[in-house]
C-alpha cells in the first residue's frame, strides 16, 4: 500500500484501543498485534488517499461500531468533509442517519411527557402493518421445529418463556467512547449476561430460557444448557418473539421487532430506546430479579406500550429512510433531498458554507471552474446502490451533481467573494472611505470577519485613530489570540507608544486571564454524559489547533497568558515527541508548549494554576511532592520553602537519606515519613512507572493528615472504564510486556528512561476509595487563553476523611 511512513507515526491511546477492539472483535489473540497494527495503518493510508483523490462534498459512513468506519470518519472530520454515520434502521428495508437521529431522539425523550395525550398513532400503525406484511430478517434464518415443539409443550405446562437475544460482544466493549455510550450498566459482555440470566432462570422452576446468540458470536454457550435453558441460532425470529413472554435484549435492532409485536422488553444496554420508559431496565445485578418479575407480570405495561408508540412516532418523523415503495415513513427521495440540503447551502454564513469555501479556496477551485465548463462533480455510485435502493436514483444523482456544481459557481461568481480584495486595493490607493464601507459589509460575513477587522485596524492606524484600531485588534484576538496580522498591528501600537502601555496590558489581561473553567467528574458515567454534549466543541478546538501549525514542521510561537509569569507571552512550541495524524505532524501540546519565562510546559503550568485555584493555604501547608530535580519543584519551593521533594535514587542509598547533591531518596511504595504528616501530596506522572501502584496509593493515604488531599496526574485513557496493563512483573522479577513497550524520561538519569506499566482508566477512582479516601474525583480543563491546548487535560484529587 505504500504506507511505510505512516507506520512510523505516533499512536495515541484511542488508536491503541481501536486496534485492541479489532482484535477482540475477531476473537483473536494479542499475539497477532502486529497484524492488526498493520491493518490499522493500511486503513488510515487508504482512506486518506481516497479523500485526497475523490475530494467528496458529503460522505455517509456505514456503521458507527466498525473500527474501519471510525478511522474513516476521523479522517473526514480532519479534512473538513461533512460526514454522517449511516446504519440499518428498523429493518432491512430502512436506513438511519445516526448522528442526527440520536440528537433528535434525546431531545424528544426529554419532552415525552408533552405527548402523553396522543391517541392516534398514524405513523406507528402504518409501521406495524409494514412490519407484519414485509419485513424480513437481517440474517438468513433456519428453524428448529423440534425445539419449537418442546417450548410450546412447556408453555402448556404453565412455564413462562424468556428469550435472550445476544449481541456481538464488541457492542458491550467498554474501551472506547462510542462503545461506552451503549455499554450495559450491568454486563460488559454478552457471554457474562447469558451466564447470569441462565443462573437466574435456573433458580425459578416456573421459567424457561432460550439464548439466541448473535450470528457472528463465536462463543460456545453449550455449557449453559439445561432442562430449562436452551441455546439456538436456528429459530425464526418472528416465531420466537411471538411465543415468548419476555425478551431480554441489548443494543440490537431486534428490539424494534419486539416493540411492534407489543411484547415486554428487559433492556440491558443503553440503546436508543433507553430514555423512553418503554422497556424494563434493571440498574444492577441486585435488582435484576425484581425487574425481571415486573416485566413478566407486565407491571405498568400499558404505559410502556404507549411510550413505545411515542418512540416510533418520533423515529419516523426523524431521519429514518425506507427504500421500499410502500414506506411507512420517509422514502429514499427524502434522503436525496437531505443530501442536497446539506451539500448545497446558498448562504455564505452557514457552517457548511464556511467549510466548502475553505475547501474551494485551498484547491483554487476558481481556476478549475474557469478552465472547465463541464460538470466536474461526480458521486460514487455502484450497481448495488442503483439496483437495490431506488429506480430513480440515477436521475436524482444527476440533479444533485448539478446542484453541487451550481453551488461552486455561486461561490466563485458571488460579488461578496471579492470584497476583501477590492477593499485592500482601495487602501493602497488611499481611498479609505470607500474601503471602510466595503470592510464594514465584509465584517457581517463570518468567513471574512477576521480579514475585514484587521484591514479596518490598519486603516485606523494610518488615520491615527489608535484606540479604535486597538478595539478592532482585541476583537480579532478574542476569536484567535494568535492571529499574526492582529499581533503585528498590536506590536506596532506598543513599540511606538501609540497607546498607554498600562492600558494595553490591562485590556490584554482581561482578554486572556479568564477564570479557569474546571469540569469535575465523580465517575465514568458522568464523564460520558459530558462528552456527549461536547462533540461539536471538540471539533472546533481541533480545527483551531490545526490552523496554528506551520506548513512545514518547525518551531513556532503561540501567544497566551502564563499564569506563572503573570504576563502575556509567546509560548514556544516545537515538534519533539510529536505524532502524526493522517500524515501531518502534530506537536505534543501537553509537554512541548513551553513558556520562555518560567520554562514550564503546558502540563506543569496548569498544575501550578490548579494548586493556586484549589489549595488556598498551600504556602503554609505541609506538602510532599514526588520529584525534586525539576524546575516545577523549584518553583513550588519559592511559594512554600518547607515543601519536601524526593526522587527514587535506588537501593544503594538508604531510603529517607539525602545524597551529596541534596536530593532525598524515597520509594513511593515504602515512604519513610510518619503517619499523618502532610496536608497535600503531589505526584505528577509517577504512578504509571510503579508495578505495585496500589501500594503507593496506600502510602499516600497513610502519610496524609485528616482532610489531606492527594493531587496527581497519570497517563489516562478517558474513554476506558478499566486500567490498561502494558507490562507486569513476574514472580521471578522478570518483566512481561503485554503491549509494545513505552518509556518516559528519567529526571535522575538523563540518559535513561522509565518503563510505563499502566495507562489508567476510570477504575482508579474506585481504587482510591477502596484505599480509604473519603472522596476521589477528576478535573478536566482546556484553555486557549492560557495555552492549555491539545485536548482537555485531566487531574485527579483524592480527599482523606476526618
């Protein structure tokens, strides 16, 4: 594939989890890690080249659970290509646009109380009739008539039948944000759920259970079979649903068929149905049996049935499309109209228009349009799409291509496109009045706003209206604190004393020194809910950071406010420890965005900021920090002269003693301090290098005073519920690498490095509480003003009780 350069690129934690999940998906061994790693790079290379060559205007990506699809979607977003996940809808005959669908569903679910009075379910009734008349199974079905006879006989004997529909285990896999949103609150895997449910059924002689695994599930469930527990992949779904008294299901489209059959559902995963109160949902294994009994007794079932009808009404009014002529909702023509609407926006101030304009500007589409009078825009179409989806698709496709072509013509011919160029020509001719009129018009168009304000500031400087120039500059810096033109204009004002420097500093401080926004999380669930609301903001931050990068990797500066130096400074950024995304080198923002004044990087400056924000009595407190040979330690010592720091110097120097350089030797798992000595204990990027980190947590608890606090950072996978063990120490002391070795710098031995044993997940909060801490929580924050870039940084605090 020619992707050898890509193979040298840096893998972040999300990449690693994607590879691990692919191994899990295929029920394979981690011994084949290199094979899957190569597949990961192959996908990235292929999709990157595909986007470069086709230059699509809009893309639907099939399946939000497939690792390949997740890679493709990320590459599309990095290239500013509008894209949506496409999924199978209710049945084989329908499609859903997932990203929009779930937003509308969540909004609708919040307001469902307003729909309690609905009595006529027109869409629902049409859908139910459609299902009964038309729908076929997603997978080829066989039928075990012998098993059906056995089940029918047992039902005649008065036993109730529960059917558990298994999902491919990867649906429950908790190592990634997309999967975690769908994870069961009780079970991590289908196999675990099947085992637990079979045990519950065996306790009740009045119940029988059918376990119907997913067709792609490779697990062996035969050991679960008994006189009242049956395992089969061969049973017509509609027949099985019809004779069942209750269906237990995870995140599977089978739930739609169950609802339309008006049977009760016990839901064990966070599917689209989760917030509608249309299913029975156990919250833990403890209340599973009681919820199961409620479902079998159909407690409040009429209410849940009504809610399921509301659920379907909302779905059919949302982005569900059918490619059959007898569609109960929107048909494929509506889907084509949706594509046209989203790929052809005739207003220059829309987000999509902004993206298309940037695309147009970057590849010099003007020249293409001027030199080519034919329709240059083509949609990819296969015979499968043409034959199976819709007989009118070729005509609709042609219409869409024409609309796209017309839109690009619109961009190139619209008189507003040349506003800035015309205004700047007038400025060179000293026609300031005419130029100012054009620029005030351009300010109202988002894609021109920055350029227009910078040009207006330039005019004001030429006419010696320095305060007005400064106001325009500040407005630009609010949108982008590193706009080079605005900073150049500002430098002119400052260096030539055109404004009072104290006034300028005061205004810049107001602009940059904002209150730090801290987001506190007590659990993985809270964090996932927060992330759900932050998707668009995350994308905007990523775009902002990409725009800062030079065309070729070279050191550059970023203007922001250093909390340590208490000043606006040009933070220095280099490409040491950088990593690649789609062939582009990205700085290690966390470690290599450094203040030229105090010398602290992003992470250290933020830690200093947090200490000032959260620990008001830090200067007079008893403090221990697990480092001593760092610039950060020296800075904290200026605030608190009595602070104690240490390094691990090995076994040749007694623990607790100080070497000839004044460095104290401490082992974090065997601290020499007495009990309850410190108010605060700070540990930055240390625990991951300790095989028995839990002992270090116990030591932290021991040496902290009542109400004392532990503040620490570690390599952390924000989308993982569990810790990731990269390496472990065997009984004989040898190191076993479970993942490719990862090493970090050693502050004591500059020419050596420290092995990383762990990347931590959210279970660290539970481990802290088990250690004895009264409370444990995480903070995240991000700030363009302070130069805390590269995604939200995460810190942990554990509080000791009285």
